[in-house]
């Protein structure tokens, strides 16, 4: 069996690789993670995304959901954050609702569909090309679909007591690091905190196939979980490495940022806490 290559960054709390996630998950042991938590590319035309046909995009989703099903243990969960799909046709650009397609793909891979929540996020700023002032369709909410791998005993029902609402909101909250300046699709740490609180226990292993700037790993590490990640872009791997390193040493500012030339030295805000009514 082919060996998984050396990780880009590794520490006792976890590791991540600069590697295609499907290839990487095929090299992992089966049933080795308790939760898959990720936000795949949206294909909304942002500068870091390759333009893909709808067929190619759906194949990407099917491949990663299938590979993820293999590595998540029986009774484990997948929580996927996504948005609707842009079909770019100039002034006639429109969106394709994605919830049904995600559910269909997940079921064909073996997952059970549990629920889909709305994520209410910050309203786009007037300088953002995806704001209400632009000609593009506006997506001011996103989705959090929850899937479960059959078997493994009784299902967790903690969302009924911890956060039973259909809308999970981070409105008014901002990413607690300067990361968004360099990764404009990073989801907020508070959202990942909600997900890990409901769907994991202390010491569980969380995999993020689209690791990006490492938000899932940062939160998992802070909460006493283990993390595994895969990311193709070296710039984002460096961001993730910096964020995880700065947390390791308790730094208030990004580590060695001037030397690397990646981030501005901007003091972090206080870590986001779970809301009292969570």
C-alpha cells in the first residue's frame, strides 16, 4: 500500500498535507476520524478558484464525499458548509440551488442526510464584488448540511439541547485573525466552534479535506480535538502553519510574518467564545 507523504506541518495536535484531498484520504486508514468538517470551493468566480463546468464541479464534490465516507468511522458525521452555484453568463448570471444536489451526492456515497441549517453571516461590504451593489446574484446566507455514516450505535442528539435552531448565526462576528486579507473565503472560528461542540467529544479526530488557512485545525486544537487537513495551495499552507504555530506559542500576533511577507502584523482580537445562548 502506498505510504502517505511527509506532512507540510505536524505537531501533537495534528497534521496537514499539501496534497489533493481525495488522494490523501485514499491513503488514510478507514474509520479513523469522528468528524469531517469542511467548506469546499464554491465556484463563485473568486480569484483563487479554477473555473469549472457544473459537471466537473459535481464530480469534485462526489469524489471528496466518497473518500470522506471511507475515513469517517461508523456513526461519525460530516458537516459541510457550502453556497449555491454561480452560472456565469454576463448580465444574465444566475445561481443554481445546491442543497438537493449535495443531498443526492451524499446519499449515493452512503451518507445519511440528517439536516441542513442556514448560516447567517455578515452582510457583504460595499467594496466586495459579491455585495448588493453588484450585478451578481446575492448570497447572504450559506448552508450547513449534516450527514451521518450509518452504524456505530446511538446518534448524538446534543444539538437539541446545545443549539436547536435552524439558523446558526455569526452575524456581527469577524474572523479573529488577519487571515481574511489573504483568504477571503475563510469561515469564522465561532462557526467551527459550534460544529465541534455539537458533533465531537474531547480527543476526537476532525478531518478538513479543504484545509485552506487552517481554521478547522486552529479550533480543533483549542478545543482538545485532533486535526487532519489537506490543502493544494502553498500560500494557504503557509497561512495555516503560521496560525497553528502562533497558537502553539501563545503569540498575540502572526509569527515571523515580516520575514515571510504573507501577513501584516496586526494584533489578534480576543478569541471568539461560544455565545451564552448556544
